C-alpha cells in the first residue's frame, strides 16, 4: 500500500554504507520529483555524509540499500528508529554513481512503495 498521504512532499532518506554510489544516486533520482524531498547518507563513520540524528528526525520514510544498513541504524539510533518506516531495497553494492540500471531500479522500487511515478 502506498505511503503517500496528505503530508506532501514526503521526506525520503536514502542510506547505504559510504554514501558514494547507491544512496546519492537515489537522492538524485528523487530530488526533482515535486512530491518528494530527498536526502542521503551512509552508515559508515567514513561516509561522505554520515547519517545523523537530524537526518533521521527529518525523514518521513527511510530507504536502505541492504538489511545491514537497517541493522546499523537501529543499533546506533534505537530510540529514533522505533517510530520510523524503513524499507530495505535489496540493492547490492555493484553499481557506480548514476549507473542507468541503478537509477531504474531505484525509480521503480521507491515509486512503487511511495505510489509515485
């Protein structure tokens, strides 16, 4: 069931490990959509932009690339994560930034979850 409701735009946070390829690509794919505000971050302390408590508080919905990212967020931010909707996209770390195949996967997966084109 799509999660979009009357509180548009929806604030979507995209998370991978180092915030270099997958999550920044997802952010770029969705940042221009009129019904979405997008941010990205990484679970690693060495990430380009490490996910912060501010990012989590800001987000209406969180999309992680792998189950391990969800686990890391829950371990580091247990209290903040208790009321957050998290979707695991199951996108392996085998794509470069703005890879056309990655862009299509993200567009379809996230669009289906949010009920957006």
